């Protein structure tokens, strides 16, 4: 069963769900969301169902395996970024309030995004907003925020509209 083309929002119940959303942001960057979504089951399988401990322990032979895995984009930079992101996420999860507490421990969205970009690979402005929106953390209102990002972003707009229609949005007003 393939994943929906437009990613849904969720309230993560385990660290691996955060890692999965972040990994999806990483692999979708610059590519067709649909193309990644159609093969998302392969990502889950090949990345150990996004178990952060398991992914953080991946070594060069795992990178080689993933570079040949059917259905996974063969980008060693994005594969290695996912492994490094799992390590960073585990480190932040060791804090008293865990990874969720880390995300909620900043005075503003902009400060959080700056810290996410410092700790995680392939997490630019667009990926940070996408990640936080999908895991239902407060983000700036899309229509205002998107004006700060060069280019046209119809897939992001579509995702936001679908999330609003299902009343699962966590955008700040």
C-alpha cells in the first residue's frame, strides 16, 4: 500500500515518527512529492521503520545497501543526512523533556528553526516549516510565511489546505 501523495499531519507517538517526517522532507527536497510518496513503503523498510536507534547505527555498508535498494532515491548525501539526523535526534531526545520538549523549548519559531538548521542536515527554511507543520508544532501562517521563500510552492499550499480541511492544522494565527 503506497503512502498518500500529500503527507498528513500527525502527533508523533515515538521518536521514529519524527525521524520519518524529517526524512521525508529530506528526500522530497527538490523532487516530486508524488515520486517519493509512491515508494515510501520502501523507505520504511530500508530505514528499519525509522527506528532512530537502528538508523543511527547504520554504517558504510548500510549506505551501500541503500544506494542499491529498489524504491529508494540513490543519493548518498540524503542517506547519510538521514543517519546523521537520527544521531542528532537521539542526542536531543536524551534531554529531560525528550525531543518533543526540545521542539517546544524555544521562544519563537525563528529561533527554533535556526537551531534545527544547526543540528540537522538538509533542513532549510522550507523543510523546517514542513517538518514542524506535519508534526503539529506551531508554525507561522502559511500565506504569510511563504512570501518569505522564493518561488512558487503549490504542493505546500495543497498540503496546508488539506490539513485545514481536516482540522489538523497547528499554524499560529
